[in-house]
């Protein structure tokens, strides 16, 4: 077994095998969809395909109910209609394997050996969770590749490419906007920190603090990333009007999802769904997220990959809607953190078991609600609170056992 694992983590074997396994899952999924009552393909994939079909006949993708994504996803998947139905799944599994390659390249740039980088990358490439999600037709792998591509370009000091990918990732899904402050602070610090002690005292003046944000790198990054986001937003607003803005962005800000999920807020939103305070409570749920994101960004911005991982984990854990697919948002960044953790294998496995146990505790009352019809909303909420406590405990353990990446000087490409 040990010999097999060693062989699988060789570069020329790992990536082809990872793709082949995912492709086999796509083929199996097609068989299961045709022969079994329980379907393999994610319902979102049918939503994407229906939206793409509307585009091919000159209509809005939002004619498909529950399509609440950028039109870019539907446009990308028009080959589902013109070529073959599984085109999108092939694209998603390719992005999934690409994410593993990007993890490997980022780790190499961060000074991790080739062998260790491949071993850590295999935790993503051979992980059944991203395998299943991408092969079932979920588009999260595209976003994972964009986020990891952004971090790779930041590590490689290719700021223009990083800005392009960052603007595109925020357009695709809004949560990467939580990386904005860490990136701003990273560019400011790396541009000015070398001369800070030569020109100012320890207690810098307010004027000096403000002017530290005025530099060529930061202006370029903001212009390019903001330009990409604004151009795409303006283009699709011209094509699809207010419906595009509402379904892609505003809906997620005012969303009140009363269905059971891992969020600590779901029961409160469920109980207040018909009250006049419902919208205000939904917006107030963003405050703990915002406060924690500000603190983490300020404290850990010098190690951008680690800071983005923490921000994403906090954003997901404290979000007013939290489902299993959201976990991939931070799990794709976890391999970048692992090489600098001083946790033992036993401690790491213990935290992993604790994380899965928290989900198991939640799934029990969720099963009785969903399939047996029992009123277990209170128990689901309590299990969700327990899962939040578990996530916070794991994050504290990761922070306390992490050895930060030494700051480096950035140069534009």
C-alpha cells in the first residue's frame, strides 16, 4: 500500500490518474442517471444547461427559474447544447485537476520541496469530495481554479495577471471579495515596509498611514481587477438588465433561506420569515463576519495564502446560508497551509474526525426532518451551533500551530 501511494504521488502519474478517475465518475454518472431512480448529476447542472439552452435561442438565462449565477457560466456551457451534454462536466473536472496543479506550483514557490508539494496536492487530487462535486456537474471547480490562479500570480509577482483573475473570480461569485483587504494590505506593506523604519518612527502619523496606500502596484491592481469586474457587469447589465444584477448579486445579499442548513442563523431566519424584521436580521448577520474578516485581514495579511484560507473559512462558517458545497471554498486553500502546520499526524486526524463528527451530528436530525417528516428544526439549529463551535476550535488550533510565511518584496510583472 505504501509503495502504491508513493507511486501515485509521482508527478507523471498523479495528474493523469486524477483526471482518469474523475472521467470514470462522469461516465458512471451518465449510466446511473439513465438506469436508476436516484440520479448522480447535480440539479445545478440541469439549471446551468437549461440557462445555456435559453441563450442559444436568443433569450435570457434567467428565464430558467433558480438560475442565480452570472450569465458567463451559461455562456461557457452553451457547448452542452451544441456539442454534447457532458461538456460542462468535462470542463469542471479539468478545472478540478488544474486546481491540484496550481496548488503544486504555489507550494513550490513557497519553498516546499517537489516531493512534499506533490504529496500535499494529492490531498486535493485524490480527495473524493472535490471528485464527486466536479463530476456531478457543480461549477465550484472553476472558481477554485480562479482563486488559486490569483494566489499563484501573487506569489510569482505577476500582479497584472493576478488582478485579471481576481476581477473575474469576484464576478463569478461574490465571496472572493473578502480577499480585497488582505491584498490591499499586502501590496501596501510590501511596497513600504522596507523603508518604514528609515523614514518614520514607530508611531506613524495618520498622514503617513494614508499615503502608504498610494503606490503604483496597488493602483494598477485596483484598476485592472476593478476594470474586469465593471466591464463584465456593464456588459451583462446591457444584455439582461436589472434581472442580472438582482439574481447574480443583490439576491445573495438579501437572501433569507429558511431551509435547514449548517448556518447558525437559519433557525432565526426561519422563525422570523414572515415578520417585518426579517430583512434587517438577515443583513445584521453579516456583522460578525465583517468584524472577524477585518481582524484576520489586519493580523495575517503578510501571509496572503494563509489569510485567504482563514477569511474563507470564517466567511463560510458564519454565513447565513452554509451548505456542504461551500466547504470546498476553503478546502481548496487548505493544502497551501498544511506544510507550515506543526500539528502531528495524530492531531491532524483528530481535528479531521472532529469536523466530520460535527457534520454527522447535524445530519441525524436533518434526516428525520427531510425523510421522516419530524419537526427537528430546533435540534438541527443546536447541531449547527455545535458545528460552528467545532469549526472555530479547529481554526484556533490551525492558527496556533501555523508558522507564517516570511514576507517578501513584490515587484510588478
